[in-house]
C-alpha cells in the first residue's frame, strides 16, 4: 500500500519498556510518482573526508534539480579498514535506476541499493562525530 509523502504513518508501541517508533516511509517526489526509501552502500568511495565533502556538494546539486527522482535524506560516514571513507546513505527515490542515474551524474560509487521497509527508532541519533 503506497501513501503520499505528507501522510506518513507512525506506529508506536512498548516493547520491554522501550518506546519504539516504526515509520512506513512511502510518498511522492513528483505529481504522480510514488517513491520508496532506499539505503545506498558506498564502500571505500573516497580517500579522505575532504574528498567526500566535495562529492556531497555534487550529489546535493544533482539531487536538487527538478525531476531528479531522488531526495537525499541523510548519510553515515564509514571509517573503512583501508583508511578511506565510505558511506551508508538514505534516499527517497522513484526507483533504484533513479539512484544509479543520480550517482552517475554526481560521479559517486554505488555498491549496493537496498529498499528500506521501515524505520525503528530506539533513540535519536547521537551528536555528530567530530572530525
């Protein structure tokens, strides 16, 4: 069952004393386009945090274009064993193909795209990590 972006459904319940929220993140980026939430894994994508910052600016510029089919929600930066950095990104998108087109236009790697079925929030994200 698909829903418009502004009609998110949040279900809260108690599980062994912990309050959890589960969100079904389906919506619309365009007039009639139904979007889904996706996780994108980008392993060993950049040599440094500075390289990642430049790539992030390209990604935001491409994603902010009308009819891009994607909307960047958030990213977690991964400290890779190689010394490089990778990311796990959360995007709303028309399709995995829209994510791949965005990545190509932004010169970003894409190792894996996984549909996200829901969100379980146990705690808010901690404060950002200092560089």
